């Protein structure tokens, strides 16, 4: 797969996951997992016990597993890695006060709660060459709670982002429900804008680019396409320096050649995403 992508002049990075105590039933999906769930404090969500709290040995094993995956990614020829630290998965459960109730070195104030993701990044950084890019994906929402921010203020966001940068993150991928909306009350600047300014690193913005309705609607009713309004808004954010890249999913499943079509002004040829597009390769 890496060779095929490179043959077309593109880059590819894998996304490394650990879902922690995330429970799919929180978002209306059956939880078929039978394995024991591990998390900072044995919580899938506030007041929702699941599994058990991680021991120091569990944390060490997790760090080693991520480092091993990073090493494998570089050996396979990938162009970097992205650590999934968003949406209520394990690296997101540690910094959030509602799911991290620990009293040891991995719990306490925001700086202390961020220690886990800092050490996770450091483990991947030490396992790969210095010029091997590490992307970190974080979010200002959870799959089970759209109003659960990682940081309530720019000052709190700075605590997390600056620690990640010092640990070795090269690119920050910031997710909010709608990437263009204000990140904090009383200020019209977006999460991507704040992330770029506070970190000094390249930023990927993601959140409802090209999406016409809630993505958790029944799949057949999801509408995703690219129209001139989307293009103008994306371009404006790039020109303003709010972000360096924009992430899309369904619209590009419908249009693998979408970037080229937009560049050529052939918007009438863009297709709308439909459910059956997930049933076969393009």
C-alpha cells in the first residue's frame, strides 16, 4: 500500500489507536468487546465505570506498544505517524479531568494529566529518526459529548499544546465540530487558529468540511459534497494562516480525484457521497 501511494507521488501515514475504556454503546452502537478495558480511572465517561484503572506497568506497556508501532511504520516506509489523541480514546482520557481522577504522577492539574500523552509522544520520538514526522490529533469534543472540551480557555490549550511540542510533535491535527467556528466564548478565532498561534507548528483543521448534516445521522442520509462555498471558506482559512492543511473524509471517498477537479474548476463533475460508496473500492 505504501509503495502504491508513493508511486502516485503522494504521502501516507498510519493513525495509531488505543481506545482505552471507550464504550461504543455510549453512541448507540453495541459493544461486542469482551476484553478488559483499561483507562486512567476505570471510566468510559463521567459516572460510567468500565474496566479498571491502569497500573504503572500497564502505562509502561502501552508506551512500549506505541513505540513499537512507530518503529514498524518507519520501517515499512510510511511518511510519518499520527497518534489518535481525540474523541474520548485513551490519550484523550488522561488530560480530561472528568475521566482522570488519579492521585499519582499521571493525575492532578492539567499539566500533570497531560504527562501520559507527553511520555507517549516521547516514546514514539525516541523510537524513530529525528526527521520522521509525528502528528498528534486532539479534539475539543468527545463522541459521547459534543460539549466536552479538552481546554476551556486559550491558556489551558497552551498548557497541552506546548507540552506536546516539547515532547516532539511536528504537526497538530485539531478537531472541533465545525472547524470554522469560534473555539472560545467571546472570541471569533477558530481552534485551528489558536492551535497554530500557541504551538508554532503546522496545523491540520478538521470538522464538517463538506458535510451537510450531522455525521451520526443514519449513514444513508449523510450528505457530503464539495461546493463553491466550502472551497471559498477553506481557501480563506489558508490565506489567513489559520491552518496549513484541511482534512476531509466522505467527500473524498466520493471524489478521490476531488482536489484535481477543484483545481481545474470542474465543480460540476464532483459527486455527492452516498452509503453504497463504502461497499466497494473506487
